[in-house]
């Protein structure tokens, strides 16, 4: 009997989640994300998978963030032809995330090629797209969607169920029961209680093994209420000095959270009115998906907006930007404004053009509202590098940099331990820690030991971990 867990992604790093269960001759994959970081390294890791996708029988997708779903078309193109199990909302979001990724890859490739022709001295490298829209369509044809709590059989001898992870719309933790009764759980990306829009993370049935994310394993967040206050303060500051707030934000969940909070701040009349630009076609599409999945909403949104027949994502002053021309015109506008644009880690997409235009002006603010992985432009901004490069050109950072950690959609170590303590842990044999930088995982490992939960082991890529 061979029952083994191993991983080829998000091991002592926070991107590229790809986890595997080898169960009695069958191979099941959980998540299939792209690695994000230095472009050369990211391209090499994403284009050369360290496993055979054709050997995978089926795949479970916990949620539709790019670092969890972005490599699906790559795997399909390399031979994976099994079912992709997810919630309905995750399937809908993955569709737009992947199509947007294909479009951005092509546009960036063409843009860099043009820059290479004009500025050979910059020594830029243009990386071909990893997949196109046809590749995305082929991957989407393999999805099978289920509601939370409904049992399904991803491979013979394994029964699985989704539970709400409270991270983004449709996000799930996964509980798997093997023949004989052994249970394995995957946290996916674990959310936080009290996040706007979505429900709190659910409690799972008992399990013997847990694969647990540790993005913020050594940090403690400020409260969600504090995030609202911080955002209001920044908006008032930008209004008073006539500056723009530029926010790199993931198009799914974080952008909708910001819209929701700004709407509620407007309703409560605690901020001045100023134009809000949502400059991400994918965010526009994602917001439409939110509107058709009210089953994922929490009570606060339902009571504050839906019961009063108010659109939580639409109000006076908000502008959803679709065309490139509209996007370019934003930077030519005078006066205060909020610009929310993708990508969330400032690695590609329209946010790069806004940063290039706005980061050199001292009256402006760049607000960081999510985790920035190592070696991304977003991390360099967080670390306040005095000069950053965008498309190979240096830009002096004169804008104010504001980091709003209270916006995180990932549980911190206290929230993670609090979530775990609500479970029946009488059967727990071991926790496997993934999806975190080394310091964060070590911190979470120590905190779990202090709390008497575990033992916990930090996963190494490619190593086998037996499920006895």
C-alpha cells in the first residue's frame, strides 16, 4: 500500500502551488499554480514542469488565484486530460484569470519585443507566452464543479468534499477520506474571519494529516476594521493634497473588497467624493461574477446592500475602465483620484504604466494592500527601493509608499491557530507546512509547537512524506 504526499511548488515560497497525493497506484494533484518572481526564473520554472502531467489522473483546485490555477493550461498542453474539480465560483473566476493571463503574456511579449528594437542597450529579454486563449479553453473543458459539502470521488478509493476557506469567492479547503478511514485535509489559502463580502473559514471534519499554508506564519495582522480606517485616511490625504492613490490589487477579491469598503465609506460620509478608477478588464469581469454568486456572500453584505436592493459594487464616482485609451487618459487627469489596477504583485499588466506615470510625484501615494512575493516589483516597492525599474527603465520613487497589511486575505499565525483549535484534533498525526517563505514557515512551526498542535514539518520540494 503506497500512500504518499509530495509537492512541486509553494515549498518554502508562496507561489506555484502544486501538491500531489499518490494513493494505491493513483495520482491526484491539488492546485496547479504558476510561479511568480524574477522573469527569467519564473519562465524557466513555469515552462519546464518537474513532473509528468500526463500521469495525473485528476486535479482539485482550491481557488482561482494565479499562483494556484495559472499553470492549468500548461499541464493540459503537456498531457493532463483528467477532471479538474472546483466550486462553481472558482471555475468562473479561473476562466477569466487564465484568459487574462494569456492576453497579458501576449501583450507583454509584443511590448518587450518593440522595446528591444528601440532600445537594444537595455538588454531586455522577451519571453514567449506560456499559453494562448485556445489553451485556456481546452483546460476549461475539463472542469467539473460542485457545491460546498457535496461528496465526490477524484480518484478511486478517495472521497472528497469542499468547505469554505473564506479567502476569495469560491475558495475551498479540501477534506479527503481514503479507504480505511485515513483523512487528509488541504487548507488551500486560509482566509480570515470578518473579511468583507465573503463568509468566514469553515471547520472541517476530523483529519489525520493537514497540508497547511503559512504565508503569514510569523506575522500578526491588524484588524479588518483598521483596514477601513487606514483606507479612509489615505483617501482624505490624497484629496487634501491633490494626489492620486495607485493601488496594485488582485483583480479577484481584493479589488472587490476595496470597492465595497469605499462604497460603505461613501455611504457613511467619512470620505470626500473623488473619482475611483477600476483599471483592469479582468476586475470588471470578476465583479460581474461576484454578482452572480450571492451564495458566497456574508450576512453583512446581504443586510447592508442586497436587502436594500443596492449594488455593492456600483456607486457614483466609480469608473470601470475597459479600453487602453481610457486607461491612458487616467494618467493625464489632474486632481485627486484612486486608481486600482492589476496585477496584484505589480509584475505585469496596466498597473506598470500607472506606476511609471505616478511613482515619481511626491503628492501621490502607492498603497500596498496584499502580499508581495520575493523578487517582484511589488516587493521592491514595499521595501522602499529608492529607484525601481519598469520595462527596463529606472524610475525614482518619490511617491509616498503606504503598506496596509490589515487587508490581507491570508490568516496570520494567531488566526491560523485559532482556526485549528476549533477542530477536533484528536486524530491529528502531522501537519505539513507549505506556501510560505522560510522565516514564515519556521515561525508558524514554532507557534504551533507552543500551542501544542502538531507535530508540524516544513515541506521540501520533491520529497516524499508517507501517510501511514
